[in-house]
């Protein structure tokens, strides 16, 4: 039996209403479950999720045991970010059919998207007891383990999958990326040059850095040397990024300059970063730099990840005897195919449009700055980063100074 529905002279919104009504008719008619679900799926995939959910609600009110309708409802709810409701629908189906071919992967996705990879891994692990060689389940488990920072277990799972499915391109890429991520050490060298419109001698700065990935987070040691105004200054720093729990990590910075010619005699800083779900992360912290006196800066930021894009807004607040100066920074980053390479743009305005690092930065009264960054993997061992910038600055004793920056870094992973 076939059913043909014609909507002559109907507008786009009219078609949606009529289609939703038709789905309701399907939902109430015996034998038309698949037609109702297929029509709801068509609505949802064409951007009309509210209408699809309304039709599925009616279908489930008439037939609460319709697993196809309940799974589709859970999937659409997960697309809408309504993870708790989606989880309830999918768990209802899995309670009766633990290996449901659509409900199980959908629930694993819900747990991953809602920042609960440990739940996704448990679902995959329990299903693998019943189906030990299922490639989709193994891939899901490997991805969840990677999100849990259990890279060794994730790599072992991906390699096991490749033993009987050696042509699985996704598993190959995952295993390769995991192997690269497990290179615990990175050494780098960086050099920057800065030029100014008033003809002063260009500034130079060089850095060497060694970082180590640990189970508690990464630790970085850095040595910097700056040449400015005929003076040379050195500084040594330690950065740490400790992980406290899933979705929560910190940043700690300690620095010391024995000569304190350009760099602060000492510097300390700390941030606390918290994932808020839905691709949003918030952070707050402070920096304290000691020159002839202390300079304290408070900072807060919000980051939103949207697909391959990252958007960050950050503010710097610097109190002193004349009041509190405010600066803002906006950054946009586009990640490329491998998930680590990126290009980005950054705009800053105020007295601290970028991170304060030396005595020349605290001489800025006001600035508007623009920069572009490019981070590219050259090989499994080498990575390069390039940063080009321009700013227009009002400094102590000079206004409208144009400032140009070129910075290049080379990283070696081992």
C-alpha cells in the first residue's frame, strides 16, 4: 500500500505544518510506524527539529513501546544539546534491548558530547563483552579512552582493532595520532624581532624551552634572553598545567630574572580553568610581576568551541594608584584536518592587550593590536609556529607609535 500526499500552492511554513499533521496521522494509524519515523527524520535533518519532536511525542503517546520513534527522539534531543532527556530515551530502549544497533551508539555519542567519556567507555566496554570484535565498539572505546587521557589504553584498543581490520582508515589515523601524543618530551627554540615607526633599534628576544607531558599535566621550563635599548636581560620560568579532575585544570607560572634589567625580578601567575559543557570553558586568575614595585593583573576568559572553531574573549584588569585599567582581547582559531594544526587571528585593545612579560609592556598606556598565528605539523617530530603582529600604541613620552612583530618557533617532539 502506498500513500501520496499533495500540497498544492502551500508555502514553506504551510508545508511543514501539513507534514507534521501527516506524521500525526501516521503515528495514530496501525502499521505506519516506519512512515512516521521516516517523515520525522526528514523534518529533523532539514532543520525542523521542533516539528519532528512534536510528531514523535504524539507517536510515543499513542505507542510508547515504539523503539524506533524513541531512539530518533533521543538522537534529535542530543542534537539540541538536551542531553539528560536524550539519555533517558536511549536508556529506556537499551533496558529492553542492550545491543540495539541505533540506541547504543547514540547513547555513547551523548556521553561524549556531554563531557562524560568515562560513561561512554563503560557502555562500549560492557557491549564488547558480548561482541568482543565489533569494530565500531572498539573505535568508540578508543575515542573515549583518549578523551579520558588514557592514551596508552586507547592506543592498545586501536591496535587491537587494526589486527583484524587493517584497512580501517579511522583507526589508523587514531592510532597514529595517539602514538604522536605519547611523545612525552618537546624541545623548542623561538626568536622574535620587533620594529617601530620612530626608527629605534629593533628589539630581539630568543627563547629555548623544554616541556614534559606527565599524568598530572604538562610541565615546561623556559629560558629567555632579550636585547632592547642596548641592554640585555635573562629570565628563567617554569609553567605547569595540572589536571585536578575531568574538565578542571590549572595554570601556574613562576619566573625569575637575576639581573632584572628588562624582565621582572620575579613573576608569579595562576589560572583555574573549568569546562562548563556544550563546548564552553571559563577561566580566571592573576599575574604578579615585581619590577621596582609590584604590578598585579587579574584576568578572566571565556572560550567556546564550535566544530573546528575556537572563540575566546579575555579581559585584563590592572589596578594602580590612579584606578584600574581595563584591556580586552578577542581570539579566533580555526583548527585544520588533523585537529592540532590551526590558523588564528587576535585583536587586543587597552593598556595590556597581550600578556605582560617585561618592563617595556608596562610602559604602554593604550594600544590596539592585531596578530595572526599559524601552527603547522611538519612531520611526526617537527612542528613550526609563526606569529605576525601589528599594533598602534600610546607609550610614555610618545603617541601613535606603530609596532611590528615577527616571531617564529620550531618544536621537536621525542
